């Protein structure tokens, strides 16, 4: 009795498998209209997934200057978390909210106003409402000198001014005794940061083109926070095919703070 039931179950399973095989349509002939349509659907789905991924989730960024040394080096390839600070919907003014706001010390990738279309990376040193100034290269915030172990200084490089820094004049703390404002790279301010604006500096303080020169960063221009170095190589190494022969595997891992 059991053998008969088992045999019937086996026959039934076999007939179901054969039926499913019979019902599955054959693939369309190569280079036929249906074949091209299937490929078009696959590529469209892949493009949509890639668009969503790049627009709202993650992006990549390559360090091309030494302004963030020694925290980030030229030739570091970064994975950037775009969800953290929120993402703009392409071709619209709508912004998907993030789950955090920038805070002091955050390293952030943002769109540069002084060079349209360019993304750059700096460290957040000033938030809306902060009062900032620098004296002999020491950064002060809200009345206190900051200890910045990440800041790289070249004491032998002389201080210098730049006419670009005169934008700060409109944000200076009122001082009746100040007749003329002449900011330099290591001596400027005090300035007050307005709402929805942030002050960004490179860690390589004497070799960084940053907020001291071109001004504040708008909150909506911030694109994300680096979370991982997925590849790194020495772009200045005197070796052939540097991309392969000058790799720095020891730098691969979570992005430094």
C-alpha cells in the first residue's frame, strides 16, 4: 500500500516537473525583436537601480590634492555615504532628509560654489552661530582655542594674505577700533557664521584652499560623509603602472576621522 502511494507521488512530481518545463517559453532567437526587447528591459532595470544607488545611497570620491593630509592622502578612493546628510533629487529642488546633521570635526564631501561641478572634501570646523578666528595659525571657536591633533602645519612656510579673503569683512564681529581688515592665512576674524552655512578647513592648513578664501558652504551643497577607503595608491611614486605597483593596501578600511 505504501509502495503504491510512493509510486503515485513520484509519478505526480515527475508529471508536474514535465508540465512546468513544457509551460516555460523558449528563449527568443538571438538578434530578434523579442531578444532586443528582453535586453532593453534588463538594461533599463539595471540603469534604474544604478541611478537610485548613486543618487541617494552611496557615491565614490578620489582624493586629488594634499589639502587633507595626513588624514586623507592623494590617491585614496573613498566610499561616501549620501544617506547620512540627505540627498538632492536630480533636476528638482527637493531634498531627501538625512538622519544626521553636520557637527564639529566631521569630514564632508560637498559641491564647491567657487568651482561649479566640482566636489571637494574638507573638515567642518564651524557651525551656524559659531564665532571663529585664527591667531598665529591656532583656530579659536566661541572664545576657546582648539586642540587639533589632525591639523598639519609647516612652521617654515611664511604667512601670507590674499584679496579673496576680504569676503570675511561682511561677517566680522563689530569692532570700532578696527580701521582696516587685512586677513592672512594664519590670522583672520573673528567672524560669525550665519544660518545654514558652515566653515570648512583642510587638515593640511598651510596647503589648503578652503573656507578662509572662498567662504561658507551651504547646507544643501553637502553630499555626504566618507565612510570607507576601498583603494589607495601613491600617485607620485616613480614606478611604472603606479595604479598597480604603488598600491597602499594598509590604507584600505574605514575612513579616518
